[in-house]
C-alpha cells in the first residue's frame, strides 16, 4: 500500500530539500505542532517507502582543477530504458541519470571527468551498453532545488 503524504510529510520534504544537513527535527516539529520524535518517525517512514531516497551533496565539479561536467542525451529502446539507465549509473564518472518519457532522447546522463580523455572513455562505455548518444554538451553551471514550489513555508499551527 503506497504511503499517503500528508502536510507533515510535505513540510519534512520541503525542509530537507532546502538543506538536509542543517535541518533540525525540532524546527519542523515546532512549526507543525508535533513532537520531534514524530518528525524522526515520519522521516524513517519516508525513507522506508523510498519517497526520501537519500541526502545529496551539491558538488561544484568546475571548481576542481581540470574537471569537466558533460551532459549526454541518449536514446535507449523503451523496453530497455530502465535497465540501461541502471547500467549507466554503474559507469565510473556518471553522477546522474534521468529517464524521460519519450521515444528518443529518453535518457539524460550527467558525467564528470578529469578532462576530455575521461569524458571520451565514459562516452565509449555508454555506447558499449547500447545507448545511442544523440547530443552532448559541456555543463557550465548547475543548481539543484529539491523542493516543491507549492509546498512553501506556511505555518499550520493551530492556536487554542
């Protein structure tokens, strides 16, 4: 049975998406008028249900001397898309794989390497999997926001 995400869960996801490292359960608990233990239990449930799948570091690879980040747009046969995406994740240098709901250009693969030789090796490995590389670009900059805009900070506390 799928977990039903309520307002408390949405608030937890909002705050963890903003800054998982510095989010205190007490802050969320105070806002939602529940105990910190409730927030910890909810986080555990969200992890068990695979809704909260991890806590990611936002790394600026460009600041590491010599490193380059590339975006490969690939096509995988629809029946094999998921498995090929999983296999691509295993390639050294692959930092993210996104599956798109399209017939072609249905995998976006972000890779990081120490120069063009590394990137070329990763591209060859992707091709060896059976992926067709449709396009590739150097990523100049990237920002990640893991929060849902509609779940913005609003107090739900009821005062008696």
